[in-house]
C-alpha cells in the first residue's frame, strides 16, 4: 500500500495505525490528493502544470451525486475543476479520457468537443458549454500554452488497433439469443462476437466498446422531413450513410435548435432559441429527438451540411464483458438490455441495443475495441472468497468471473446476489448458475424477484436477510463487487452494506462507513456502475 504524504486522519482518531493509514490512503485517492491515475486511464503525456490554487480534492467524483449537487460542491473551485464536476464521474473511457483529463483538455483548449460524455449526456454538454463561455477570449498563461501544445490525452498507452475508441477493429457477430422467457416485460440478449483475426485480448472484468449504427428507417424519416436527397454529398459520402453511421439522433442537441432558429421567424424562432438555451417553452423538450425536433418546426428546408454540423457525433457504447477468454478463446460475449419505449405515439429504441439485438445478423461486421478495466477484476489469488451483487444485466462481469474461476485449480468460495422482475421469465443464465452450484464454483446463489410477490424484493433486501453470513465472509477476507445502475441500485447496495457492518460488527454509523471505506481503499470493494 502506498502511504501518501498528505495526512487527513489525525492520530487521535479511534483507529489503529494501520487503519489510519488505510483510511488516509482511501481519502487521498478519492479526493484526488496526490492521486495516481490508473494505468488504463493515464494520459500518454503530461498535461503540464495546472497550478491554480486548487487543493486537488474532488468530493463530487461520485456517479451517484446529481449534476446540480456536484456543481454546488465545486462552486468555489477553479474553472477546470468545475468542468470536471460537470462530467458523468464514471471514468468509463467512452469519451477517450477519464473525467479529470477530459476537463483539463477542454480547459487547455486541446479538446474542442464538449459532447463526448455519454453518461452525462446533454446535461453535461450544456454545462460544459456554459463553463467554456466563462473562459471568453482570454489567452492562456505561458505554462498552459505549453501544456496545450504537448497535451495528448488517451485512455490507453497501447497504440495497437482495437485498444481504444480511436482505433476500433472489425469483428463479426457470431450469435445472439434472448435470455428472457415468454411473457417477460423485458428483452435482454446474450450476444457473442468472434475475435478471430483481430489480435484482441481481454481479462474478466474488462468492457468492450461497440460503435452502433442508427436505424435506417429513422434516418429515412429525417431525410423526408428536410426534403433532401438521400445521396446528397457530405464530405464525399451520401447524406443517408452519414446519418446512419456518424451522427447521434437522440436527444436533439441545443445546436440543432439554434440552427433551426436561423431558418424560421416570429414565434417559432423565439421557441427554437428558447430550446437552444435549455428552456422548455412547450413542456416537451425531454421528448425531442432529432426527428421530433424537425417535425416540431415543419416546413423548414435546412442545408444538409448545416444539419450535420449541428448534430452530435455518434458515440460508442461500453458493455461489461460476460465471458472468460480462458473458457472461450477467440470470443467475447455481452449481455444487452433492449431499450424500447413510446413517446407521442412513435415507437423509439435505444440506438445501440436495437442495433445489437435486432438490426444485425450473424457474421455482420461490428466496430469494436477493448476497454481495460481500472480497479475492477478478480482477486490476485483464486482462493480468495468473492461476493458479487449484479441484478439484471449487472450479472455480466460475474458470469465472466465464474467461468474464469471454474478453470482455476483451487477456486475460492463465491456468492452471487442476482435479481430481476420474475423468476419464471427473467432468470438469466439459470442453467449455467445451477451447474456452477453443482460443481462448487458457485457456493451460494441468492435471488430477488421484484414482481413475484405482494412486496417488491431487491438484492439489497437479500443482503440484509443474510447479514450474519455475509459479515462472516467479509471477516474471512472476501472481496465485494457490485455491477449495475449507479444512481439507485449501487447506492442502495452500499447503504445495505453499511447497515450490515453497523449491526453485525457492533459499530456506530460512522465506524461502519469507515469500514466500507477501508474495503474500498484495500481493493476489496469494487464497482462497475453505469
């Protein structure tokens, strides 16, 4: 363990010297004080000095904190730190950076794009735009000018194809099948991708990035709405192809409404300008994708090139890998929830989930890359006990863990908490899990079905019910993992763990929180949330 020079935990605190060291290290890392950047997210070159009086702390760096609250925490901080607070706080790498490096790169004017944060979405892009406007036309100081010239941010120092979003490779869709049974209200697919010939490798815990394509039917409706020819040339490519492969069509960006305001007048112009500022004159702003935005202002005939310039780029999506390279060499699998909903009488779908679950066929080529995990993976020794909490598609990395453990000569105990709506239709990988139980790869399986009884039951409820045994596992050195929804489930699971520590460890609330903090700093509490 690295002992940092910054000491936050006083010697009078009610902890042993070792505990004080662990807690101090934890808070130093969480708040960014002398924090080492994970290797998978380290910039290829230093961004140069950024001496602006900031103490390096980042209390907002938590994906469960809402944007407004994060910005409040950063109110008195320098501009680049407020830019960091505007990010999605997941350090997921989908933008090509971690959150801090993306903010620094924008601040140093080395990155002009403000719309790359997939988790933060439109809200982050809008906040970044406002923060950039604070910079005005000011000139960077000499140190920052040097930093701007030399800054080359990257989520990976591995320049080989397929190791970053900037260098995806082609891989064929091998197979796809639905995991839900007949009658389920959900549609979730298990998808296998052939890595043969790609030279890609990965480890259990990594993610795969996939560049989706938009629904051609939706694109055709957009082209009809602007009365443009589908083959209109955009940088040498047909308009239709550019809309399918390169542009984001949901949600409608502020720049699109600004563009529309130039093409109309009167009340319609005022309405478009209001939408461009983030206002909601008709109470429908949240429902406007690109097609709905164009239909809201019928009759405009935008120049196709201008339209493309007003749209955001189509971003890759990251999926937790649900396979083990040792168990299935040359293959990677993912677990994908199909997103489908209706707004204003029109059926809409998630661009990536519909692409992968409906609009691709066997042997179709996908653009993919491997995103290495940072601080999420199996323990170094295979006999270490593991506790995994992964409802819904959050089971994905834990399926990978179990397949990996099954090939280990001395696999340690493993306990999985899995939940969904209905046992009969939503028990993902049931046969595999039951086989793992029979062979001993999986020691315990605790399930929670939220729609099978009069009272909704979730994975955190099962944790509380099994509190004495769960606590005993933790006392035996078990590593604790959680994967899934960041805003609700992960927060509830952590709260349940604190309650268990309070009761079973005979601690007060603060001591229980400190216990969970020690698990995190020691690498025994790891989260893969989105």
